[in-house]
């Protein structure tokens, strides 16, 4: 149950970072905001990679059931 909460929390943070970058991109006026967009997208990529690694570890160690076709 804790792993599901952690996965959903990471997904929520990924979406917040993505839409935050989108909002900054739309209001892009100066160089400082462009750097913030890059930082927000970097955070999103890092969170996505962390979630992927968490899912892979969960499947490997049996914390998450493997999907069946």
C-alpha cells in the first residue's frame, strides 16, 4: 500500500512540474524565466526516471505484482 501511495505521489509531482513549466513557458518574458523552465523540466525528468527505477525495483523484488497479458 505504501508503494502505491509513493507512486501516486511521484506522478502528482511530475504533473505539477510539467504544468508549472508550461505556465512559465507561456509567460516567458526574460532569460530568468527560461532558466526556470529548464530547471522545472529537469526536475520532471529526474522524477520520471526515479519513478521508472522504483517500478522496476518493485517488480524485481516482488513488491508490485507483474502485469499479465
